[in-house]
């Protein structure tokens, strides 16, 4: 039997509320937003990358990437430089300070995830992942 439309609305509302709460709590615990951490992790795995390629890899809009990179640069976490052969492109890389902090942020993320999923069995984690994957696929098909 299908869920009632009221139940379906509550599911989506609850999902949205959980996402907002989790992102806010993560930022307070780790001291960095999930988006910035994703940028830093991508840079950690790339020696140097263009800002445009970084934007595509992490799938956020140009303005958001620029804003995040500006703040990360102001905090000494990254280094940006124009491509000397084509000034339209900007290269981005982690600074030494950024390299040091990424591993600490990633450790904090793992602690946060462990706390978030505390009390879930391995089977429950697998079922939850399957359901979320199906939800993501449904969203992509819309």
C-alpha cells in the first residue's frame, strides 16, 4: 500500500530539517562548512587545479566557488594564481597551512558521522543508504 500524501510530505519535510540541522551542527563541530571542506579535500587530492575544474568536480555554482575560495585564501588555506598563458583561468592549490588543517577537518568529520549514526546497525546503515540512493535517483529523474 502506498504512503498517504501527508506521510510523503512529512518524509520530505523531515529530510529537509535533518539536512539543515546536520549541516549547522557539522559546521559548529568542525569549524568549517561542508562545502568548504569538500573544496579542501578535492584540493588535497589535486596538486593544482583550475577554479573551473574544481567547480565542476564539486558541483556548485561559479559564484559560490569564488566566494568560498576568497574566504579560504583570506584565511591562508589556499593559494590562487592566474594562468600565465591564459589570464582567464585561475589555478588553485592548498597552502602548507591548508594541507595541515585538511586532515584535522577530515578527522572531525569522521567523529561527527560516527555520532550522527550512533546506534544504527550495519544492516540499518545499508538499508538507509539504499533508500537515500533511490531518493537521489528519483530526484535526478525529475
